C-alpha cells in the first residue's frame, strides 16, 4: 500500500495506492517500489505486517507492506531507520533538468552545487561523498542506491520548484541571502570599493558603496536592481528574505 503522495508516483494510474505484487523472485522493498515507479528517496517510513521495516527487507508471500511519504519538513541531519543523517547540514546538488533551481537556492544563501556537464553517475557520487540532497525530475537518477536523500521535483517552473523544495526541507536558520555566487556557488567575500572600482559602470560607481566578489570567477555583486528583482521574486512566493548587511 502506497500512502499519500506516493500513490501518484506509481507507474500505472492507481487512485488508492493498493498494489498486488508477485514475489516469485527475491526482491527488496526498494527494488519492488522502484519497479512500480517510486524512487526510494520518496519513501520516508514503511511497515511490514504492521511492524517497522527497512528498504532492504525481502518480502515474502502474504506480507502486507505500507509505504509512507514524509509527514512534515525533512531534517536531513537526523538519522532515521531508512537513511543516515547528514553531518554537514542541508546542502543540495541540482540536476540539469531543474537547473533553474540552482541560482534561486544560491540567492537564499543555500549551498547548491550544479554543473550541466556532470553525468548522472558523477552527480550521484558527489551526493554521497559530499552529503548532498539530490534535486531532480529524473526518477532513474533518484533510484541509485548511493543517493541517501533526494527529492523528485514535481513542478516544471523554477519558482514553483523552489517553493516545493523549501516546503519540503524548510530554510535553515543560518542561511544568509545573497552570500553566494549565483554562478559558482562559492561564498562571496567583501571587497573594498577601490579594488573593484575600475570594473564598475559609472552609475554603479556613483550610487553603491558596498561590494562582494566571488573568489572563483571574480564576479562582483552589490545590492542593485538585480538583487531587488530577486527579492521581489522571493516575496511573490511568500519567502522571507531579510536585508543584507554591508
């Protein structure tokens, strides 16, 4: 039995989430669920004949399985029966098919690794080695065993995808908006105006005094119209974005 939102992920339309599955071959609950279209990353609790079980359990004839989605905001730092906790806090790796999420997450100060050249195998390995949550619309990617935490993004529009992610994981208290490079994901460093003044347009040089710079690509940031536009975009989604200190 697939409860809640898991029922909508089943390969064959199924309104009540109840599936009869043959157990002629030895398959784990993970394998069974994924053969039906539900990546293991979407399963946050499960029971076998009313008792707690894990994804590696091999069901036998007549056993009744109940699989559940997350019941509230997921804390990836907490170890559960189904997956380990992340010691480094909430960090993401973004797949190419939801690439628009990367700058939006970075704008909120969230660590969101992304590179369009990364293969699925590399992305999955990075998620494991760096303890990152995988964000993707690709079910096949999220079925990879080495991925502990992931979210199958339902929406097609980046703004709605962002709302979906933040509703599912919630924004960490320590995130500082506009503290990361939107292009490189690197934390920005404050830089003296005189150091970057030759690179500034006349109006920027005249009206702004505080600047930050990416240590990787050298891109310069200041609280101008682009930042104001992003603030308005976040506000339209109901996402609070506190003012940036100088």
